[in-house]
């Protein structure tokens, strides 16, 4: 008989755990999408998404993973040969570069050491050096390095230089403040399997007025991802093509849950879980990947020197039932990424830190059990409700 953990905990930075209420909605019988019943769902989701994106613009839902949303951001706003500035500070920054090069854009690459946020000053220098830069493309939260980039500061620069700002908010929207209209973000992209507590399969994308104007003259090829067509359909509470109907049931439910908790409360929760995870990891003796500007979606930790991060990740998965992410590319086998976005609460942090203590001790590290957990608890205690009995 093969020993298996009794329970599994999905604590990777996507896909993230899906609440039972949402799963039950997704399991409802599929209805036809060209019906008033489905249009009602689209109409509700439309308004809810605007709140989450903090915009008065339409937020378009695509049946695609997040990368589809990134591709749509590029093809709907740019033309062949135009110059773009791509911040490359990790795996997902590289993806912006790859998409732009695939579509024949001239890429000015702004390389940043993995584990560090881009400096707004470096963006400014690039914009001064090449005034023809048509757009700046950046992650809000670079999931591969667990770093948050300074989007508000960059948005001040792109507005001053009359340059478009395309933001991959895939692990930032619904995790931390990312007010699209207030900050003047031109394109904001996210995906269902992150803060939205859904399975993968939906991308969300919103365009500013300036970006919609750009979409009228943009010459890159687009068909499935032609957002003008989607917007026209959305105004009739429908979609251009067959939508991911059951995921839309789930989206309606998940957005309801998010707005009931309230965005400020969600942001505070993710921030608290991040601080607890970081403090716990440091108490275990682990080095943090992001020394400054950490992402409230995910914490990256270096595994102790001499230990194989990949083997520890597998042990966490198969022996303990705790799914965290490993490192990619230059961080492969060297780091673990512990998520705290979406349907993640205080005891998920305790679980992941306790599992890490157990796994590391199994791999020969000197671990004082409970030290990481205890340190995390001191931070989680900040948000304890009053002691009066509740009922
Ligand atoms: C910041 C960021 N950008 C892009 C992606 C790619 O999204 P997808 O895998 O849904 O295409 C991810 C996925 O982890 C991500 O975290």
C-alpha cells in the first residue's frame, strides 16, 4: 500500500485553492450562453470586475490563461516595429519580451537582478534616452521572484512621457492596491487561478480610454483576442465566442465573496500573511529572496545551502501533502515559493511553516521545531478578534 498524505494543501502562487461554494457553482448544469439567464450572469460579473480593477472601464473576460491576456494587451495597443520598454526581472518579465518579439516589436530590455524590484529611475532614464518608446511593459508582482514592482511611481513617468503602461497584474489584482484609473494604468491584466479563487481558464483585461484609442490604430494582427469585438459584445452582456460558461458561474460566486470580504480587508489579509510568512521563514533560518519590496502574493525563500530545493519541494508534496512552488530557471532547485493570495488564511501560513520545519529536519537541517510557526503567530495575533464570545 502506498502511503499518501490524508489531506492536500494547495499553497502555490497559482493555481490556488478554490472554495467549496465556488466549486459547487461550477458544477451546476451548463446552460446555453445566448440566453437571458446567462446574460444576467455576464451583467453582474461586469460590474463586480470593475470594482476589483478599480476602474470605470469595461473589464473583458477571455477564455484563456493569463498569458492570453498579456498577448491581448500587446496586440490591441501596438503596431509592428514600434519600440517598447520591457522590464525583465524574472520569468514573467521575460514573457513580455517574448510576446513583443514574436509580434515584431523592437524591444528595449530593462534587465533587473532576480529578487529585486525595478527602480523607477531606471525606467525614467530609458524613457529619456529613447523618447520613441511607445509602451512600458512590467509585472506588478513578479511571481517568479516574489517581488512587487513600483507601479504607482512608474505610472507617473508614463503619464509624463505620454507612453502607454501595460501592467501584468496577474498576481497583484485582488492581492494589493492596484487602482487602475487612479494610477493611470493603461492596460491591466489578471487571471482566474490567482486572487480570484477559481480554476485556471479565464483572463481579465481592462483598457484605459487612451489604450482604447490606441486600439483603433494598432496594426498588430489579432482575431480571437480582438478586444474591440469583445467590448461591443460585452455591452450587450454577451461574448463574441463561446464563453467558459461554468467558470463564469464560479466567477460570479467568487467575486461576490471577494466584495463581501471587501478589497481593503483582502489587501490587509495578504499583507499580514506575507509578513507572518517572512518572519516565520527567517526564524527558521531561511534567507528571503526579496530583501525589499516583497509581493503580498507569494514569499520566496532560499533553501539552505547544500540542500536540494527540488527534492524538498517533492517531499512537501508527496510526503506531507503541501504543494508549494519551486524556483524557475536560475532559481530552479534553489528556492521555494510559499503563496498567500486568494483563498488563503492564517492557518495556511501555519501549515506551510510547520511543514517546512518538518521537511527541512528530514533533510538534515538543524531545526528547532515551532520557531518559525511561533514567530508567524506573533504577527497573526495582530488581527485576532476580541475575546468576547461570538455566536
Ligand atoms: C505574474 C504572472 N504573469 C504571467 C503568468 C502566466 O499566467 P498563465 O500561466 O495563466 O498563462 C503568471 C502565472 O503564474 C504570473 O504569475
